């Protein structure tokens, strides 16, 4: 008999009407959080830039990599000149993405720059392959831990070596 009473209580109109305000509040809060998450994802500069790059590659597979890389390099330089932690992190992530595009165009295999590291170390297209290794490490740390503090001098050194690499490729 106790189970019937519990079942009747759980399916009763009184319980439904008592819980209705709570249901409405939870639905409103859920919609609010879904809207915030959607807003946050769409406003992420890195995600938007990556989606634009993928769309541009799909739309026109023979786009000019040199001009595209030069424009990205200018954005990285602007971020480095601001000399604050957020822009250093943005520069690191953009450097990694830009180098991935360059090495992919140079016919290196791998789904990301980390998988290309053995080939890069073997063929040495850049004078110091440890720079790319350090860049990949920093980019992964920044992507995983947003509170990670980067050393501005180290980031400037990496950017300087990548600048030399871009000059060797005659991109800049």
C-alpha cells in the first residue's frame, strides 16, 4: 500500500502545480546559459578565424598562401606590440596555426603541428626546430590552461626566429 501512496503523490496534480514555478525558473536559466555559451563560442576570435580559413579553403582551394600568411603575420605583430598577456597568448596560438598552414602547404604530413614535428626535425626547414617544439608546447599549455602565464621575452624570441623563417621562405 505504501508504493501506491508514493506513486499517487508523485503523479498528483498538487505536486505538479507546486513544482511549476521551479520548472519555469530552471527552463529560463537553461535558455540563458545556452545563449551565453553560444555567444561565447561565436565571439571567440580564434574559432572564428579558423572557421573563415576552412571556409576559404573549401570555397577556393587555390587561394594565395603568401598573401594570407603575410596578413596573419601582420595580425601577430600587432598582438605582440600590445605587450599584454592576452595578446601574447593570442600570438602564440596564431603562430602555431600559421606554421601549420605553411608546413601543410610544404607537403608535411600530420593533422596538427605536433604530428609534423618529427618531419620538421628531420628535414630542418627552419634553422632551429626546437623553436617549433617550444611553440607547440606553449600553444598547448595556453589552450588547456587559460591562466597559464607566458614569458614575454620567450614569446618575442620565438616570434623573431619565425620571422627569420618567413624571410627565408620569402613570405615577408
